[in-house]
C-alpha cells in the first residue's frame, strides 16, 4: 500500500484544485437558477428552434425552466468536460511519470513486482475519481437545499453514476496508453477526452455517425436521455466497461514487459 498512499499524497494538490473548481462551478450554476427560473421558458423556446445545435446538446428534450433539466445541462457541461479532463490527466500520467521524472529505476529495484506497482497506481487514480464525485454530489445536494429546490432523486443518482462510469472509463483508457509512452503527455490525455466529447455531439447531429455512440462514453452519460427516460443505456454502458477493461489489460501487458528508461 506504500505506492498507493504515495500516489495519493503526490496527487493531492492537483486533485484538490480540480475538485474545488468543478464543485465551485456547479455551486454557482445552481445558485443562479432562482434568478433565471422566470426567464427559462423563453430560453427553452429559443433553444428548441435552433435545429442541429439543439439536438447536439440534448436541449430539445430538457426544459431549462425545470430544475432537473437545468441541472442536467449544466452537469453535462461542467462535470462531463471537467471530470473527463481530470480523469484523462490522472490516467495518462500515472505510469509515464516514473520515466519522465527518472524515478522508475529507484522504484523498480525495490522488492515489489511490476503488477503490484501497476495495481496500486491504478487504484490511486480510481480512488481520486470516486472521491471527487462524492464531494461533487454532496455540494450539489447542499446547494439545491440552499435555494429550496429538490432533485428527482432517481434521475440525479443515475446521472452522477453515468458520469462516474464515464470518468473511470476515460481514466482506464489513458492508463493503458500511459504504459506505451515514455515521457508522459498531457496533450494525449486531454486530446482523447475532447475527441470523445465531440464524437457524442457528432452522433447526436448525424444519423450516419450513430456508430460513434459505441465508442464515446459521453453517449451513455447524455443527461437528456437519462433524465427523460430515467435510465442508463445498458448496451452502451457495458461496451464502455469492456473498453475500459481492455485499456487496463493493455497497460498491464505492456508495462510488465517494457524496457523502463531510467
């Protein structure tokens, strides 16, 4: 558990900044709802007539005048993008960082197997993501109580569950990629998360690109579908879980056989 604890301590500052920033943005959005509530009907009407742009962000299915609909859109923008970026950064740097900082030689000369190193590092990433989401859920519930609004709890739980799974999937994919690179690359992680986000926009707009929903985790974490249908698409979620598992396996297979640069 030494490596696991060391990774958590080393990542504490970055985790705190990302968690604080995402929580604050959601808090601000929720606190703005009472002032904007009376204007939301006209806003919903405007967005409903914007064609492909409306479909791209699911605003043709959600009402901004309802708290759950408003939260779904804001949660998708803030937690989906911010949480996805954090997961990508945490995953992409967890293995490659040892070679980039020239600490791999010191670490791997200790009586600890590479499998143990990989497992503890992966668990530290997953712990950070889960802890961040627990805090964000708490902040959202407290904020809604302050303004006197209540969530549709089933949809609220499903929505946050979907975004948690999304972040875990992105982290696992980046974990696998991290085993193949030597110096670490924040750009690869952020680029992947951004590409997956835009894939969902494209498949929402074009029927010919619907196959992309089996690639991007943002498809099963689409707030408009979760809230209107009160459920998460099981096939897409299981496909995402399989992709995440493949990322983990690829990381283990590569790193246990890899020539580590000191």
